[in-house]
C-alpha cells in the first residue's frame, strides 16, 4: 500500500504488476490508450510516495472536504431494530455530499501534475460529477461530465450543481441512457484526445491503474473508521456494511478491515424490482466473468458476452459490472455480497429520515436496509458499521413523486419486508 494511507492498511499486495486482483482486472484497451494508462500508472506511483502531494491532499481533506467525517451511533434505529448497535460513517457530511470527493481531489491533483488542461468523467447519480466539477473548479481545469439522459432528468439538482460549478454536462442518448452508456461515451471522448485531458473514473473500475488508484484515495474512509470505532467502543466493529455498484465507497471502508477475521464484511448490491424479474444490477450475485470498459469483471451479460441492460432505483448503482477487487474478495469469500430491492431501500430511506433526522442517498439506503436486517438477528452488544456514502438531497423529488410518503407511513399496506418495520419503530420510541 502506498504512503497515501500511511501504510496503515494491507490490501494483500494487490493488484499485481499487471493490474489483476486474482483473475479480475487488467487492462483491455487499444494500444494507443495503453500507453496513456502506463503513463498514468507511472505518475501515480511517483506521486503516491511524494510527501508534497500527500501533504497537499491531506490539507484539502481537512480544510476543504471536512475530514475526518464523523461516526454517529444511530441509537433510535438500533432500538427500533432491537438487535445490534448500528453506527453510521457519515460520508454524507463531506463537501459535495458524498464519498466521491475523496478520489476526485486526488485525481484532479494528479491531472494537474501531469499537465492536463481538462478532466472528463461519467456520472450516474451525479455525485461523482459534482465532486469532479468541484475539484476542477478549485484547481482551474476544464471539466466535461457524461451522464445518461435518464439520469439527467432523474437527478436534476446535481445537473444544476455541475453547471453552476462550470462543468459541461453532456447528456448521453444512446443505449439505455444510463450509467453504462455514459461510461461508453466518456471513453470515446478520452480516445479522441488522451494528451490534453484525463479520464477521472468514478469508481474502482476500468483499466489498471484506476481500480487501485481510486481504492487508495478512498481508503481514508476505512483508516478513519478503524480509529474512530476503537475510540468510541474500545474495539473494532463486528460487521461493516456498504452498498456496491462499481464499489468505491465499499472498497474505501473494507480495505482497513480485510486482515481482521473478526470483522464480517457485507457488500450490498441492488436487487431492483427483484432478482427473479431481471430488472436489477446485482453483478456479483448474477454475473459471469467478462470484459467491460477495459477490465475483466463479473458482468451481467447475454450469451455473446455483451453487457445486458441493468436497473436500480439508485442511479449510482445501475452498472452491469463491478470493481475487480470486489470480484476477487467474493471468490476468496472474504466479503459476503447480498442484495436489497428498491422497495427495501425506500423503506430504509424513510426510516432513517424519520428515526435519526438523516436523509440518505438511495445508494446508501441499500446499505442501511441490509444493516437493519442484519442487526435484528444479532445480540445487543454487537456492532454494525454502515458506510453512509451520500446524502439524499438529490433523490428527494424523485422519491416523493414515485414512492409517495403515505404508502410508507406506519400501518400502511406496503408489503413491508421488515414485518411492518416502521410501525415497530413508531411503537418503540
């Protein structure tokens, strides 16, 4: 591990020199782009050991992002669930409202060191786009954000934020008009001019070195959480839960606990309308090995190996693949990957809002939903740490319009998978 995380965590010396985590990862790009990937990898290897880079990034985290993000003991939710104690790592309190700023600051600092004048990226929920536009504005670089047309309409507040920050938002109208198609178009744009611009990938995906690099920038979450839980409870968490789309927030927090066998790790994928319907984006649960966007991953694909359309209520999770290190951690059974449906995520969205006064992003709501399920079956002296990766400002209008609050009030006939969870919450307060 690089000095970016002060060598405080061990990622099992992965990836290898070719960018592989077990059988996943690598770099499957055209020769002209491979040269650029090697240039990025070499520069990253240099700056990750450079004290001036490390100090500049740490200063920005403290004075710009607002790190360390706190950990909050969700006592009301824990009491309602009736089992283990639930804690929230509050990445939603970061500047820009999510964990994405962690790697965006690092990537834009890298771009500046490489002499690039423009950064480009894809975004789904808009959190990565907002964070990159923010970092680019701070450091005086141009910024182009590719976003599926469906997500542009769904996440309008974030689109406005990106434009206010000076980014050019390009609506992608091809394919399913969601995250996968935005990545496609961003890669095409990168190929047109890899000299003056750099593609700042928004998760632990893509060709080497991006899965490693984004993980390293996000590892600050786990390093902080480890110290904070020891300070708050006197021990490591028994369980750590995070949502997984591409998987950056999950790798950020998991990385600090990979070598602690006492800590159980859970990655929560989007089951959408239900795995049986095919309308989901559970790449690890339902995917098979394949190539996507320049790397080998577990891919939801057809018989020809082509990516299939995927779906999630959470725009940041509707990706047909997943970070290669997640695939490897699944293979070696270090992380248990599970799923949560749209309905369960919305229930958690409203429950956390009502119980703790915290409105979570729909992506994070998947992790909260599973944490509640998990905690309910555990002893009261056990702990569940949730990476609350983002806040729900961007999702409020969409949720209120499509999942009316009246349907989720205590006692409503909602088919609640928590055995009328909200009613139990109300009665226990």
